[in-house]
């Protein structure tokens, strides 16, 4: 049954792709493939259309002339479908505004197979693309800095993440180490998230509530975490003309100076609170005869601080969780057992929070043990928002999204170790990773599968170039049902969705 691909435009600028099966002049069947809004989406949908046409039969007409005296040669194969699928997300995010093909190649190649800049040339060749030279890659990295790609990408990500002004962003920091021994004022030894001894840098990342990257800023490796949040938020607000931001951060960001600066800038915040002792309100509550803490019990307390001569309200919300208490008690008991072995001289002396060391004696600090057990299961949250305690806690728990983005950057995209030495090259590398993270976050949200699974599903579906008696023919791959789901899901995604 003859078939052909039909395309026509829509009012909103899209292109509809259909496959029409005819018998004579009569249309027997019509299959709707999808609607494309970019060239990359169009290429992907046309590939799906060809697969639909040839799903149950070989394209025998292409081989008719070779039947009498066949000379069939497979000249090459490449992962065009995988590349076009990722490129469609790059385009939908607006990253093609940079008009830099080499940068695009560096970003997408890092998603497909993270490697050194030199090895990226081999990866691009295997994908069937014409790769840049190594000097071309170096020139592209220089353009990243000279033309401030990071700010352009941040603005595009902001547009993709929010259809209206944001009300909530998440912030955290991580460290990225170097295969180097010497410090240089930027790559410095410091408190490593990975317990590494090599020089490192500190990276602050701001994401939306789904973990989509919005802003990234690097700092010296020995920069205290508390000194990073305000510069990143100030930069973010300046870039997008924002007057009101609500930021969620963990306890490492908590300091009186930080909260004061955020309030002076007119921002709202939800920050975890470190508990040095059992909160007064809970202590008083437990003094009542028969009083015990119930699972998920909340204490909503208020305090007032003076900032610039003005009194400002703050809230501290405490929540007790039975599951958290069980884990805390288990960890306390383990620490006490270790401390006791040190007291008995059974093991080598090491630092232990429950061990008190006098001039010639060692003993368990019982008051400290009792206090630790009293506050087991209690977590505090500091905020200046007038919302329900449950919403405060719910927003705080979204912090796992920024932690997931860091894990993706370090594992899937292999952001570290970093082999660059010059700061501009390091910043350019981080910009490539930032763009790649945005694409992987979108692809995972749209398809519901991890980046690794997406690549594993599409990479084997390679487009071939076949020579039949000297005539070159492009053969599209048979698209699996899983791959089809992925492609169609990404084709439906639009910026801001």
C-alpha cells in the first residue's frame, strides 16, 4: 500500500506531520505523528514518520535496481536520532540564541558521554558530526567568557522556569576538586564535601522548586558557605529585576548576619536551625505531667530582633518526628558505645562529642548525653514568612532537588575533577555543565526517565548510510516503543511548561 508523509502548518506556527496510506486515489489510513515547533523537532517527527511507513516492510523500491547485480555496502552509521532529540531541548530552551555551534556540541556531547575537551572530538565524530579542532574548542571557551554566556543562559533558564515572578528558589553549595597540588588563591584547600585534600573551588547553585538551574557562581575553595548565599541572591535579583525572593537553604547558610542582610534586601527565607539545646517551648511543654511528644507535633514560636533600629519579627518552627528521633537515638547510642571503649582503653583515643577528657581521666559526659536524647527527633526552621508551619516544612524539604542537581552534575555530567588551571577556563567549563544540567533536568521532567536511560534507549538507534551499486541511501532506524515515548514527550514540551 503506497504511503507518503503529509505536512501542513498550524495557526501558532507549528508543523503537523502525518503519514497517509492510499490505495489508488483513496485514502485508507492516516496516522498522526505529531506537531513540531522547531527544526530539530521536525527532523525527529519525520524520522518517526519514516519508521511508521517502513515498520512492517523493507523499502524494497530502494533496492530494486540492486536485485539483478547487488553491491551493498554499509558506509557509516551515526546516532542522529539521539543528537536531534537532545538538540530539540537545547533549541526549545532558547540556547541557540548564542549562535555558537561549537558550544552546542560541547554541551550535548557532555550529556551523551562526559569527557575531556580533547576526547570530545572523538565523541562528536562517532555521533556523525563534523567536530571542531581542539583550537576551535579553546576559542569557543574563550567566547563563553568574553560574551558572558553564563548570564545569557541564566536569563533563558529563568524564562523557562517561570511564567510569572518566582516565589520560591532553593540554594546550596558544593565543592569541586582539582587534580593539582598547589593552591593559587582561587583553587584552595578547604572543607571538602567529598573529604578530598586537593585544592578545590566552592560552587553555589540556585534552582527552582523542581531543581532546574537558575544561577551558578563559583568562589574560592576556602570560602565559608555562609559567605556565598547573599552574593548569589543579590546577583540573581539584579539580573532579573526582582524585588521579592523567597529562598530555602540548609543550616549551613544560617547566620544572624545573613538573615539580617536578606531582610534588609526585602527577601523572605526558610532556613534550617541548628539546635544547641532543647528549645525552651518544648522544655516547658514536657514539664506538664504525662506530657510526651507526638509524631509530627509542631511548635510555632515567635521572636523579635532589631535590625537597623527597627524591630523585625522572625518565626522559629520546631517539629518532632518519631522516625527522626529513632535514628538520632541510634546514632547517640553508637557514639556513647565508642566513647565507652575509649574510656576503657580498648580502642585508640579519637574525638567524641560525649567524651570529657580531664588531665588524667576520661569519662562520659552524662548531662550532654541526656540533653542530646531530649532533643532527638526535633528539627527547627527559621523563617520570616507568614504561612502555615506545614507549608514552611514542605518547602524546606524541597531542598533535595538542589542536592539531586549537584549529584547529576558530578555523576552524570562529571563536572569534577576539573583539569583546567586558569580561572576563565574553569568558569567556561562550569558554564558548559550549567547548560547541560538544564537540558538533562528538562528531559527527565518531560520523559520521566533518567538521562542515562534516555541515552541508552536512543543511542543504539543509529542512522545508516548504505551504498547500493554506488548510489548512497540514508536508512533510518526502527524506533522502539520506548524510544518513541521519549521522543514524543520531548516534542510536546514547551518553554515554561
